[in-house]
């Protein structure tokens, strides 16, 4: 028997001055448990700390049950991640509720209607310090990734380089040569 335990959102219990759920892009709302149990196939007690997207749950369940993938499914199976293999590129997760967020490694970019926020979850897990000004290059690199995700919203196609553009305004803007040099030097682009 496969047991799956998860949630679509967490609760904001005055963590950022609000008492709501499913309405913000803070970690207390986005970071929810995902527990899979299948004794014959999944290692007991294994914890994966890599963030994942709920869009990957259905492909994972289908693979665990040895069922064929469904046409048009947007995600990819998490089965390799469970066994410690590196996730496929792009190695970021997207969330959307009242805005957009993109998480890549310890960095999290939040795009709201009128503002942009950047957090380093390693040093600021409570998401209190907006690092937009001091980390302009990191912000720009994450904006490029967010533009990529918006341009190719079908995750599976984005991973294989076959995503179609959703709209002409969703493509990433042209970057200045100096910014390109900085992004390359930091390893964000090749």
C-alpha cells in the first residue's frame, strides 16, 4: 500500500503579522510536508531536504505504482530525488499565490504586484531582510529564471527545452554585457 501525506499550504500564525493560510509566499505557507511510504520500494526514514513542487506528485505516484505516465502531466517523478540523485535542471521551484516566488538553493525571489523581494533562507529563514539592493546580480539571475518559468509554464517541457511561450511579454529581457559577465562569473549562466 502506498501512503501519501501532504498539504496544499501551511498556516501563517502571525509569523509576518497575518493570521491566514494559502495567501502569501512566505515559507510558513509554502513549506509543507510530503511523506511517502511504500515499504517494498521506498527506504524507511529517508529525509529529502530538496524543495519540490506539488506538480511532481502525480508522476511520482504513477512511477511508484509502476503505471505509465499520463499525457499532458506537467511534472516529473521525484523517484530519483528520493534516492539521492541530483534533480534535473532547472533546479528551482515555483510557487504562485497572490504573486510568484522562485526558490533556487538558499535564495528565494518573490515578485508581488508592486514589489520584488529577495531572501537568503540560509541566513534569514524567517524572511525578514529584503536583499534586493545588496544582491542585485543574484536578484537579476533569479528574475531571468522566473521569466523562463513564465515563458514555458509546462515544467516537463521546460526541463527538456521544449516549452512554448505563453505570451510575448513573458520572455526574459535582454541583459547588459556587464550583467551577463557577472552572472557568468557567479555560475548562474554559461
